C-alpha cells in the first residue's frame, strides 16, 4: 500500500504524520510506501519546521531529511490513499483531482481516529511546542486505527 499525507505547506502536519506512520509500520515489520506533500508551493525543498523535527526526535523518530514538495496530479494515480489534515486542504485536493474516479482515494486522516472530535489535525505553525505535541498525539491515534481498520499482515 502507498499512502500520501497532505497539508498546506508540507512542513508541519504531513511530515509528522509521515514520520509517525513510517515508524509505526517499521516496528510492525509491515512494508508501506509513505510520503507527504502540500497543497501549496510555499515551502518546496525546505526541511520540516524545526519544532516538528524536535517533537519527533524526542520520540525517537527522525524526519530531518524530509523535503517539502507540492501535490502533483500523478500522486492521485500513484498513491492508494491520500490522507488530508483538514477540511480546507481536503476541498483543494478534491477540487484539483485530475479524474473524478480518483476522488474516492482522498480522505481526512482523522477519519481513522478512534475518538475524532473535529476530524481535523489543527495547524501548529503559529503555535508552540504544545501544538506540535498535540499533532503528534493525533497522528499516533489515527495511525493505530488506520492499522486496525486495514488488517495488515507482516511481510
């Protein structure tokens, strides 16, 4: 399975989700292809926000080598699931989908959360360390439930 996480700039939420899911499935010895992208081109080529890097580093997850990129039309075809962080980006991803039959691959990531309040992962960019920690926790919960709903088997 190939999973793409999507937020606005691809420097906070989607790299955190990518790192969390990659770490989770690596520990389960399940091979998944995981990447992330942004709906905007604001940060193309940049590393994740230093607060995102530090938040995950404290958990033993290294995302420092990731580079922001923008969502491409071929991503809709290549990836099995396009998991979006919030409703504004969901709208953009759906509206920019090159073919209507591919829209079914697009979902909010928190749809997999066992207790989603708002089904969004809030943008921590203008906040502090606490907001990045919250994004981490939401991504862990959604990842665990993504795993449970897909019935993966180790390779």
